[in-house]
C-alpha cells in the first residue's frame, strides 16, 4: 500500500511540473533578451563620456523613426581605426574579419542600409579593414558602402605632392579598388564619394580631379555651402557640438537649403550627442544626449520637413562607432528608462521611470523555469497592467517578465522576474472576462475562405467613455485577421466589432512545437510508469492503481497542451489554433480567445 501511495504522489508531482512546462513553449531565453546582442565587444563597459557598455539593444527598424511612407536610405558612418595604437581600446580590432562580419550583421538587424567609411588612404590598416567591409557587404545583397576621403589622407598618397595631386591619386585608387565592387553605393550608376574637410588641405580644382578618373563619381560635400560647391552633386550634414539647441537649428537650415536644390542629393543626419573628453585630441566639446531625446529630436527635425510626397533621399547616422567622441550607437543609446514589475491578484503591473517616448512597446514573457521564455503578449506604451485571468494559463508556478523594448538603437530594459500561480475562478482553457467575449468561440475555415466572429465589449471592459483598440495575438502565418471597426467604444452599454479571419491559401502552415513538448512529456511519464511497473512485475496488481492514476494525469496534461494560443492536430487531421483577441483600453489590456480549425 505504501508503494502505491508513493507512486501516486510522485506522479501527481510530475504532472504539476508537466502542466506548467507543457503550456510554456519557449520562443526565446532570458539570456537572449538581456545579454549583449550587438557587435560591441562584450568586455566594453560604460564610459564617463556617455557611451553605454555592451548592452541588449532594440532591433526595431531604424526607418520606423522616420515619417510614414519614408523611402529614405539610412547609412551609418563607420570608423575603422580601432586596434591601432593611438586610439581607444574598445575591445576589438577593425581588421578582424569576424568583427567586420558582426558589425554588418548587427547593422542589418537594425534596418541600416549601408555604411559610409571614414577613409585615410591606401596601404594602411584602415584600408585593410575597408577591404574587409567591401568583402562582407558583397555577401549581403542590398547592403552598400561608400568612401568618405578624410583630409587626413591628403599628403599620404605621394611624397611632396600638392593637395590636388594627392586627391587625384587617392581617387584613382578608390576607382580601381572599390568602385568596381557590386556593393559600392551608386546613384543612377555613378559611385558616390564624400569627403571631410579636404578643401582645407590645400587648393583643389575639382573639375580637374573629376577629369582624372574614367569612372566619374557623384561628389557630395558638407553643410549648406556644399550644395553650391564646384562639381557638387549634393551635400551632407554633420553633428555640430558647438551649435546651440543640440544642432537642431543647423539641421533645419541645412534641410531648408537642400529643398531649394531638388535636383541634387540631400543627406540628413541623426545623432545621439557628442563628448570628446576621452579623445586624445579632445577640446571639451559636449552635446548632451538628454537620455535619448537628442537622438529622437534629430529625427523629428527631418520629419517636420519631409513626408511621403516629399522624400528625404538619404540619412546618415553619426556615428556607428566613434567611441572617442561619444557619438557611437553600436553599443546602444542610454534612455535612462527603467521599470519594476509586480503581481497583485490576477493583475500583472509595472511601474516606469523615465520618458516613455523612448520605448517602442512592452513584451510580456512567461516561463516555467525562469530561463526559457514564451511571449505571452505584446502591449503598447501607456499600458502598464495586464489581466492574467484573460489568458488560459493552467495551474502551476510561473515566472513573469516585462521587457521595455526601446525605440531603434535604444537599450532594452527588463527587470528580474515576478512569481505567479494562477488562481482564476474559471477552468483553464476558458476566457475569464465575461465583459469581453467572442462568438462563436470556435469555427472551421477551409483553405482560401474566411470566417467571422462577433467581438462584444460591455461597459465593464473599458474606463468610462473609453475606447478599446482591437488586435489579434498568437496568429499563425496562414491566418490573417481584420476588425471592422478596429476600435470600439462601449460607453454605458455595449459595442461590437466583426472579426474576419482568413485562411490564406498561399501561406505555409506553421509546424507545431507544442505537440512535440506534449509527446516528450508523455514519453517521459510513461517511461517512468513503465519503470515502476516493470520493477514490480511480480506485484503488478499492487502497482496497477498507480498506473491508472498516471493515465488520468496524462489525460489532464493533454487537455492543457493547447493552452496559451497554440496549435494542435485533431483526429480528422485538421490543425486547430487558439487565437487570442486583445483589447487595449488606456492602461488596461483584456483578452478573449477563439479556436480556429483549418482542415
């Protein structure tokens, strides 16, 4: 009898773990959401000039900071002198092919279209690194690079040469080495070359320079006067630490000037700030980052003058990795934002500190072990609480995480977990919010057809006179949802919206990861039961009640395996998806579910 009791207790304990772990099908890990996810060296630490140490940075597309309908090409300004003596040790060498690969991969992951390389002439480590960038860029179709000839290269191309002859030699080298690359940035077939203060190195006849090469480039110069420079095909703006108001007046003037020259190119600028106190050449020039506001304001300056009908053709991010003047964005931008999470009853709540305009959205994760995470939902800014009973979370012990995903280039922030054990009144697998419902709660949608669901919200769903914004979550690739209307306002009564779910015929069905976890649980559990049974074969009659108890637990685990918005396969071969319908109202999110079967 004692053996039977022990076996039953053991199986019940295992089933409790299985219930929780079966619901959570990990989509990411704690390490992936908190560790360094940039090309900055993991050894790099915070600096007194405002540079962040290696961080977990937002990978939201940088184009999302631009006006709606933007077709702007975004370039990052890249310096390749790290690893040399005389420059700051940032933990990597620019001549390391693996580092170059990491940098371009990181840039692409943030939506950057290409790089402008600060180039100091041939036959040095910077030129060696430039060739590595060219080779890597050629592996990524659509990612391009261009050369900016720095004034520091003049005089190094040939001994005793004039500035003009030196520039001609440099340009001829660039023509032979880089213009021929499939990844070199071109406008209407012409390679683009910029320069930094080359005119200050001596007298230069740009017409003669252009005539000295067979592939005639487009020359882009700097600042307002660049638009009227000899041989000008356009101009680019720069970070101006000495300018007042974070350089916004300078940018406004530059854009106004560019608009007056619509036939040539305008290259705008975005930057986080400036501080050269750690640079060996520094002169104490400082432009505050304002906890990310300077970065956002430089985008706003462009957005105020350009739109989908009046495009800003190019934008340069200043800079990707000038750590010495603290303009780098490689390790991310410090928004000074933080948050704290807590659970009160069935409500997950989080308090915030800092300016929320630096946050793109919040991710809420759930975990059975505190390390492997599943996305529970994504919420918009301004929302700081979540009704956990509106999710079909079965009984168990969980860890919840709230992550503030920053605007592009901003550091993400995710505090430690909070514990949660569901104690909702309704059974797992049913909606817990009677004031927010979907009817029918289940429907079958053949391939290429649509089904309709009526979503109803009563006055209890939203604050007084509040509106509810509707969306779908846990939607597989082959299903598309749309609401009509997408926002409802129940007022003192109720309001409805029609949800149309379409089974798109061209989309491939998602494979089920949840099913695999379920079978793994059954295999493990039956293996354990088999061990108990075989080990007591001669006493099978006494073990049989424990085995039957285990089968009952396994049945319960099967019931819970579709929780949390997943996919299962019925006996008819149909795929069944549990789709969450979310309603955001002010600082509250509500949800209900609909089960969709796809034959």
